[in-house]
């Protein structure tokens, strides 16, 4: 394996059918741009020594340029569909294989990340109308439940007692949506609410992300990163452990055949010259073993990331302080840098979203990137060649985030 192994001290996320609603955009094929090499740019010289690739396809979505772009969300990959959204676009389901829009749904000016419950896709955003609610309630938005083919299953108003949800109603900041049984927890900034999927009633909820859950050889850990420390709570007290510090931001678990599960981090360091991002792994079971990748990429920040079930990582990386020079870096589960892809040079203030599409065996099949509020870019999968040391094609045991 291409690793420099080191030993460290512990271093150580129904109402009636809504057939009367019209889509916000015409559902029609979108012609993907050719996936030829992008025009050369001087800023990409910093990437010349890395394995540069071209996109497999790029899909430009129609949007309403006269509307402000408050939120950009997705992609959420569900089979062949990538669900994306923005305040200028509403929500759209794109067939990432064929490069066409399958369906769209309208939204108000603010939207939240899409989520999946069972076979339905949940879309949260400002209501497009004014639903009737109690005078003592505050309206927080509307939730639409949609099937994969675009049929509306439910459309409900999200509301709560005004005094109880006032702080959430005025909150701003990074958003997350987690499905928790028959409820959905919606976090925005430093506030969160829990929504009953049957009634739409919302109540205040904890803001903490769900722990990373790992089960290995009949042992189980719920793992969190708190103020830089890693805290692993085992079912048995003797299995619990924590670190004094971590090796950067926790990304997720890595499952390499015939090895214990590892926790993968990304660190940013400029100690050897220009700043760079590098992967670090540490044993998830509490042993002292950790390792660091030899491969690294230049950059000052990680904007977003996605991980496959075995630990392949795709990261959006900011190269410098211009806000114009960003790229996607793809690492395999065994921490080999597989490729880099420069995003278009533009002043980029909106979030970049990344997801990894999986095949029927849950192996990575493609990387889906949503950027600049209207562009879906499809990039190659990340797995190492089968003969590479530490190559992984399927999870030994499923980690449930």
C-alpha cells in the first residue's frame, strides 16, 4: 500500500396528492456538453503534476436569473437520479447517466438539502403559497414527499408553536436534514427542529450531528468529533475510548479487506512550504495504529466531501484566496490520489456539493458534483485497480452514519 506508516499517540453526520402543483421548470432533455478538456488556464499550472482528467459529462440546468440565489443544495443520489436544488432553480432530478432532467418541483426562495425516507424523496423549502395554519403557530416552510418518478405523495406545511420555534425561524447558516424514523430533523445554523412527517408539526431539537456508527466483530462504537477530540462510545465500557486530539476534520470510516476499520481525516498543513491537504487514518477500535498518505494535493481549504461505503473520498478543494480556483480531488479507499478535476474559473461564493453514485454492489460508479447553482458535472469513479495494494471494492461491514 502506498503509505508511510507511523505510530502516534491517540489522535485522535398524508396529505392529499398535490397533482395541481406545476413544476417550476419545463421537464425536457438537457443536452450535456461534450466532456472534452476544459480550456487551459494559468491557475491550473499548480495541478500540472497531478493526474488531471476531463469530465464525463456536464449538464447545465435552466434557472431563473432574476431570482436571488440564497441556497444551493444537493446532490442527493438515488439510483440513476441526482437531486439538486437552488433558489433560482427549485428542485430538479437529473438522470446523471443520460444527462437529462427527469422532473422538477417548485420552491420558494429558501430551500433545505433533500433527504430520503424509504422509497420517497423529501424536499423542504419555503412554501409557494400560504397554507392555512393555527394563529398560534409559525410557518417554517413546506415539505413535499416525492417518488423517484416524480409523483407527489404528500405536501404538508411545517409549523410549530410560535414561541417554541421563533429562534429557528430566524436562523441562518449551514443546513442539514436527517431522517429519524417517522420524523425529520432539520438544522439551520445553530438551531434545529424535529418535524413529524404525518402532521408537519415541528418542535425544537438538538443540533448535534448523528454520531458515526461502526460495528466490527460484534463490537460497536458511536464516534463523534467534539472540539477536535475523537470520542468513541462502545456498548461495553471497556470498548470506549477517546483521543486528546485528531489529525484534522473527520471524514468517515475506511474498510480495507483483512484490516480493522479506520477513521479517515483530512488535514491542511503548510509546514513544508505551500499549504496542502493530506489524508490521515487512525484505527477505529481504539488501538494506537495510525497512518498518513504519501499523496497530497495543494490547497487552503476543503469545501465539501463525499465518501463511498469503503472509504473512497471525493473532495472539493480551494486552491487559494482568490475564491476562483477550486478543484475536485478523488482518492481511493487505500488513499491513492486517482485524479483531479479543475472547476471552471469563476468567483465561487455558493457551496459546492458532492455525492458518490454506487452500483448494485455498492461500489463507486461515478462522482456527481453540483456547482455554481446550475451545473451538474459527472466525474469518473475512484476505486484503485484490483491489483493495487489495499484495493477495496465492497464494504466488509456497513458503517451507518
